[in-house]
C-alpha cells in the first residue's frame, strides 16, 4: 500500500490557501460593518456609529458620564439582536440605569470578579463570542496586552469599549467631561446634558457628503 501524500505546508502553499479563502469569503456591505449608535452620542461619531472590529477608548473623571456613554454602545448592540458584555470589576454597573438608556438586559451579561492576571485573557475570550465588550481598563495592563486585544477585536469583528486609560491606539477616543443636570422628578434630577469630546481617526478616512 502506498503512502498517502500529505498536504504541502510551505509558504507558497499557505499563500495560495489564504488567497482562495479570501475569494470564497462573502462580501460584507459597508453598512453591515457599522454598528449604529442612536441619540446624541451617535451624532458625534463618524457615520453615526462605529465600525465592527474597532476599539473605542472612553475616559473621564468619576461621575462625568462614562458609564452612560458606554451603555449607549451596549444598547446599540443589544437593540440589533446581538450580545453585549460588561466587565465590571467594582460592581458599580447598574441594570436599572442600563435599561433606562435602552440596553436590552436579556442580551447583556455582566462579568465580575476577574482575577488581575487573567484580565486580558478574559477580554480576549469574550471578544471571540459577543458583538461588543465594555471593559474597565485596570492600571496594570501593559501596552503589548492592549495591542493584542485591539487585534483580537479586529479579527473577530467585535467592538471593544475600553473604559479608563487605554495605553495604545484606538479608532475613536471619547472624553467625558461631565455635564449639567436639569429637571426634577419625584425629588430626583431627571436629565443630564453630557459634555463629550470625540477624537476619531476614522473621521479622516470617511468621504465628504453633501
């Protein structure tokens, strides 16, 4: 009995395989690669949303509205019928507040108690399985780990919303600066106008319209 011929594994054979796979891959329209964000946050973003595979860096002092902005991204994913995950190390994420900004709680999971030495591994695993991950960035995250997560989000066409000081490049950076409260409802302030600054490198790549 003759020996079976094994597939070639040299560089040329792999290049041909990748080329064939790229030709067979279905084309994804640009509109399907965009996760549309409703409301005033979406109005500040390129094309009214963020491209799948992007990393969003979101920072601001405590109480400035970063969590509210992050919930707007989670609401966009869950309203599209997809899953969002919030990695909440401090246990401060409130389901009621999330529901108030249209997050579909039945499609939004909250992960707590992530060990410091497993943080980047947990985020990478979540990016493999859900459309959008909101994660508070711990101070010990190294730039090399952050770059791996940026690459993972891009490969999986997921969106990573990194809260806090993100040490590497991001497609969009949002800086929450607080805002004035207004109105009273049952003895509580009812509304808040957020002050948000957007720095988006994607703005330079989008064609002008109108």
